[in-house]
């Protein structure tokens, strides 16, 4: 089965008559157009990079299934939900220009929301969060020894464990850490004795923790 292009019009769900796998083993697949009110629910079986031919104006949910997803060029007015939950493979997930929800698994995942106001959840494993624009939210920073790279925009990160980042983490944007009763050391409290880098400071609060 080769999926070259599927147009999903308003109110039509892929579940029920249309394939819900993207890239079955040994095949290729193309791009997707989700119209207003339409829904795409699909599981990946190979890495997928969206082109400008992919557009989401409805609801799009992808199960990464241990594969890399790049939505940088995806068009449309709505964001995507991409999840690697339940998988131990290391994946890289890059969001679109809209408001995306990206969820890692048990591996060392790399999550980049892209433009838009994104919500990132790393899961277990030493994950890397890359934020460069918009107002992004990280729900579980520190779980597994994570790294945070902020090259622009605004980030609010909720700690899920004590966090002692090294020089792999940096802030050149605006970062607020919500400690949630966890310890934070940005000045070299890790095994390397390295402090975080960057040109901007950090705001840390335990309010509500």
C-alpha cells in the first residue's frame, strides 16, 4: 500500500475506511491535507518529514512509534499532537508554526516546538528541549536529567525532579522555572561542575509548589 496524498475534508475521520498507518514497512507515503472539522489519526512506521503540501486546519494526532517527525514546513491554521509515549527509542520531534503538543517516550528524545506556543513533555530519559520562539510550556523538566536550550521566545518549565543542568543548557530568551518543591542549581552543581550558559538570566519560583 502506498499512501501518496489523502485529503480529509470537514467531519471525516481516517478511522473508518481510510488507512491509518503512515508508511507501512516496505512502502512510501506522502502528504496530508486536513480540512476544517476533519481529523487525522495515524501511526508512523518510518520517519516522516512534512512538506508544504501538508496542511492542518482540523485535528491531527500522530503516534511517532519510535520515528522522527519534522513538521517545520507544514501549513494550516492548527497545530499537531505528536506522541512517542510507550516507546523506548530515541526520537526527534519538530513542531509546526502553530501551537503543537509534543510528547516524548522513555528514550533520550529531542523536542523542538518550532514557532507557535507549544507544550512539550519529555517523559523518561535525558531529553533535550529546544525553544526558539513563542510562549512554550515544558511540563516535566528534569525528569531523567534533561537539557534546555532557549534561543528566543518565552518558556515556562515545570520541574518534575531536582535539576542540576550543565553547559548543555542555555538561555538566550525568557525562562521561568516552576520548582514544584524540587531543587535547582544553575551554577555547576552537576558532576561536570559546569554552569548553564547564555546571555539571559533565569526566573525561578516555588510558588504553588
